[in-house]
C-alpha cells in the first residue's frame, strides 16, 4: 500500500467524477497520458480493476465504487490536516459538501448557510438537494460530507446502521386546509375528521409512507385524491380547494405561488414529530468543517425548537 500516492487518489477521484480520462486530465491540469498512467499504476498497486474502459469513457467497477468512498475519506482527511496545520488562528478553510432533503432545504438551509459563511468565509461550502434515497447514496459514495434528513422512525424503519445522526430539531405534523374549508375554523383537527375528505398526499419517499402511517396507526384509510412529490404543488392544490394535506415543515407564508391562501392547523393526537438531523457515515471522523457546520445548525435552528 505504500506505493499508493495521494496524487493517484486525486486523479482517480477526478476520473470517477468526470467519467473520462480527458475530462479528469483537464480538471487536474495534467496530460491525458499522465492521468492514464497514474490510474494504471494505482490499479496495479491495489491489485484490482477500478474502471471498465469503453468508447464512451470510464465506468467504475463494483470494487471501484468502494475504493472511491475510501479515497474521498483519505483526501478529505489530508485536506483537513493541512488546513489545521496551516491556520494557527483556528479559522477554517477547504471544501464542505452538504446535502439536504428537498423540502427542508428552502426552509432551513438559507439561515444556516448565511450564518455559517459569515463565521467561516474561507470554507468552500457547496450544497445539493434531493430525496432521502439520493442523499443516502451521496453519503455512502463520499460525495457529501453531511446531509440534513428526517429520521423516519415508523413502520419498523430506522436510520441505516452505517449512518449516524446528530439530532437538531423535531417537526410535528400539521394539517393544511383551503382558506374557507369548514374545518378551518377549528383550533385543531383529528385524523378521524379528515379521513373522508379528499387528500393531497405529499409523496416524496419516504414522506408518503410516513403520512400514511399516521392513519394506519389509528385504523383509518385516507381518501387520496392526488399524489405529488412537490412541496409547493401540495400547497397550491390545497389553496385551490382540491383537498387537504398533512405536512411536517412550515414556512412563514401561507400563500401558494398563485397567490391563493390556505390555513394550517395542529393535528390532534399527532406524534411528537419527526427528528431532523445532520447525518454522516457511522464511524467516520468528522472534519473540523463538518463539525462546525453541525454546531452552526444547532445555533441557527434553535429558535425553531422553542
């Protein structure tokens, strides 16, 4: 293993990300032949085939996917070591990739990002939005250092054992109704009062399963009229009077993109709420940048837990 260099790992990650030797060479400012030789030397040193070469470029083998995760961890650790040694004033720099569940992103991320970049301007913070499954895949591949996700503890589901979560807040479910719905005047609404009403189900996995599990727990069957994976589409359909919905994240504005209003009411008998947390690979040492981002989340999101 001593024959493996950090430069080889850097070129390997570049090739895996871009899918071709040509693009990888441009990314690391080397000739194609130099990158190709480095990749071949790395495969020889490891004793495995990392890529399948074809006319369209490069594809990772199954072993290559695992090596990519380890390579990203090693390079991230070295980057953090260099930053720690170089910056005696304890300021942070370097790259930090954060994922966020799509419905959480516009509600939580702006305030966290604003506060984080103000305190750590030298950190190259990047973020990506996606579904639960997409973000877990990014964590496992090493493409994301952290991801802000719900912890869906229902129907025997638990956070996968290869992931760890730092809980940041809890978000109880609530009811969204058209402005002039007969139930909108009530201070709180039960699932029994809603079951026969047409429902707009927010169905971005595993959100849909979670909301349906609330009815199942009470032995009820919701009357689902429409399904959508868009948070704003849910609100727009409700505001148009096409049904009610149940959501977890609240915004400061109860108006759809079209300018139609809706009302939000507590769900009577609702569980305490889903935990929202910063998730990373279990057993992986967090970089100082990642730890600082989690600390910032706790500070920035504290008012939401009050």
